[in-house]
């Protein structure tokens, strides 16, 4: 980041910009840390399905998995911000005891280590149609809670029908949840049961339900240090991503107004670029983009950076400033205010690009970022955002 009086090399050539972006993206992912979730529930209860719905990406198929203890695999997302302990094929009883013993070791070890190695939360899934909640399940949940890991009880695959904006939840599921709640287990909300359905079912009119509530509950139990990573990893709550991005933009505008405190000639608008690239990289990371690490190069190499931030630097002189009050200052210089406004405009245009990109499938996303589409979208948002 530049301070007054410091000389910054002008980096307008595409290779330098691309490699700077790559470094900044790596830094951005690193500074997010990692949110670690443990997920339990009998085989078929819907663990993998729920994970895919909340994190909007198949963690088990994209992440690198390794068995950490008997009955428990650990997957780390390639972008680094999400770790999942998945108890695939889990049954209660002796295998539950073995997992608890293993967890005890993991938790004991990680609690003395860095924050991003701890287990920050556990979801325990009960499939509504099981209609039975065994003593072994109860003692397993109590066991995890006793390790100091906050547990959230989730009822899964609950049939929910939406009619005129009202949700009809299967009454048997409600009654089953009430029963479990009456046990007042040592979990989130004193044994509260969150009802969810992670897959829409056209045949029975069942809609996706309860994901936002589960996410909100998770934020409540997760330490602040892991919340930024959770914001990047989750794919349900766009508001939280946008707020995090807005905070990044705010910081970057402060830096930009510092750079412009000594008014800079329009031709030197590129002085603002390194700061803008860092901002764009941090926003990109908050949106969990690119979904696969292998794709970061195609983003960096894409026209957005050479044609994006630097382009905007030049664009400033011709178009954008006309729409910013006091934009063209006597002698064609950019003031601190204008530098800030420009950086802000770039930040929010990039947020829109990211908001759009996360709605795309993996293949669509890849072609979006590697073609000219991304640049066109960015330019469009930049012009419409003034
Ligand atoms: N309708 C509906 N079906 C679901 C839901 N969750 C899971 N299923 C279905 O239930 C089956 C099992 O789901 P999984 O997510 O694989 O279950 P799991 O807990 O990961 O199972 P294991 O990995 O074997 O322990 C799949 O056929 C899913 O499509 C849900 O919320 N709604
Ligand atoms: Mg599974």
C-alpha cells in the first residue's frame, strides 16, 4: 500500500498485473483463515446434501480428504477457508464411541494450536423420518458438547410445503422436534432443533427450508476469528458477503484518498492500481472465487485486470469523473475525494461481477472468467454504478 511520498512503479503491463493479482488473492485467502465444521448423523441422514446446499459446492468431491480418526474424514476446501470433519456411514453405538475418543484427541491437540485448526461447530443431523431418537444418539451429542465443541441439532429432510408464502411443515416432524427439544440437551439454544430441507422435491412440492436459520445459528456459536472464513465459504447468505465486501471497499477508499491527498495527474491514475488490485482480490476471496484453485490463473490472466482496474484508471479521465462531483479538478488532477470515489466505484462494480459469477455453474464460471465476458460485465457495472 502506498503512502505519501512513496514512489510506486507504474504497473500497466498485463503480466505484472496478473501476477500481482495472484499474490494478492493468495494473501486474501490466507488472511481469511479457516472455518472448521464437524458433521454427524446416521448414514443417509443427509450430511453431504446439507453441506453442498449450505456451502454451494461439493466439498467432499473438490476437497482433499484424509481419514483423521476412525469413522471421521477431514476435507479441506482447495481455497483453504473451509474444513469439514465428515462422519460418513456413521452409526451410533461402538463406532460412535470410537469417534468420540478420536475427537477427544483432535480437540485436545487443536485447542492448544492455532485458531484455524480448531473445530468451531458441530451439526448433528436427525432424519425426520427416523422418528426415533436413541439413548446412544443422546449420549453422543452430550459427549461432543462436553469436549467444548458447540453442537447444533438439525432435523433433516423435513417435508415443507410453501403455500401463499406460508410454510407447512409436516406435523410429525414438528412433534418429533418437540420431543427432542424436551430433552434439553447441552446444545445451541438449550437443545433447540432446527428444521431443514436441503433439496427441493417437485414430486411432493417440498421446498428448500431452514438453511438461513442454520447458518445464523452457526454464526452465533462460532468465534469471531472464524466468521470471516465462514462468510466466504457459505453460499446461502449474500447479504453477509456483501457487508464483508463493503468493509474491504471502505478500507481501500481510505487508502486511495491518502494516495490522492497529493493530487495526482490523471495520467498517473495508475498509482491507484495496486491498492485497487488488492481490494479486488479480497472481494474475490470473500465470494469464494474462483471455486477451484486451478482457475485463479485464468482469472488473473483475463482481461479484467489489465482491462479492468488499469482501464478504469484511464477511463477516469474521460467518463467517470464527469459523474463524480468535483471530478475534474483544475489542471486535470485527481484529488483524494475523486480517488476514493473511483476506488469505491470499482469495488462495487466488482462486487456485482462476483454476485453474478457465483450463480454460474463451474463450467460457465470458467468461461466467464477466461473470456471477454468478465471485462464486459465489469465495465457495464462500472458505468451503471455511478
Ligand atoms: N428431499 C430430500 N432428500 C435428501 C435431503 N438430504 C438428503 N437427501 C437424500 O437422502 C440420501 C442420502 O443423503 P446423503 O447426503 O448422501 O446422506 P449422508 O448423511 O451424507 O450419508 P453417508 O455419507 O452415507 O453417511 C440422498 O439420496 C439424498 O438425495 C433433503 O434435505 N431433502
Ligand atoms: Mg455423506
